[in-house]
């Protein structure tokens, strides 16, 4: 079974997805209504994106098309679902074409929601942390889950 995933942070980028999964996916720009992207702040970590429900707000992101179950499990591990940082849920996202698609999403939990501080700065994250995730965090994560 393959599903679509709405990504709104680091997973929006093809190079990051490839580094994490070793796979190339079709990505489509999309919008998610009635949610807001915030900064999740945890000591020692960069400010990460987290999405929480909020009427009237919207989040721009990317729909990752046709994600297989093995990759979805890997994303669950990477997003810290077992550690209660994010929970995988289902939403309806709207593609640029106007087509509505059912997609999985990693939403903030009560844990992450209590640690949000302002709106996530995508440009700052990409400039200051993307390379570290590509070179250190993702390879470390992949080595850890192989053990």
C-alpha cells in the first residue's frame, strides 16, 4: 500500500528525502488549511517545524507522493513518533492544481505544542542547519536504527 505524505519542514526537500530514504519521490506543492506552522524549541536542537491546528491559518508545504509502508515506518522513526514528538495523522491537502488529496502528516503533540515559540523560519533553518542534518543527523540516525 502506498500513501501520500504532507511535509512542511525538512522533509519538503528532495535531497533530504533521498539522504534519509535512498529513494526519489514525486513532490507536489500543496497547502494545508486550518493549521499553523510553528517553531518547536528544545534545548540543544535547532528550531524545528511543527504544525498544530488553528482555524483560519494555512501552511504551505509539499505532498510526497506514493510513499511505501517501509519508508513510512522509517519516517515515523525519524519524526520521533515513538518518543511523542510528532504523531502521524491524516489530513486533506490541496495541490496547486486545486485537487484535494488525502495525506498523512506528522503533527505536533502536546509535548511539542508546549514547546513552540513563534513561527518557523524556513530560510534560517535551511541556511544554518540543513547541511548539518544532511551530513551528521541523518547518517547518525540511519546508523542508530541499523543497530
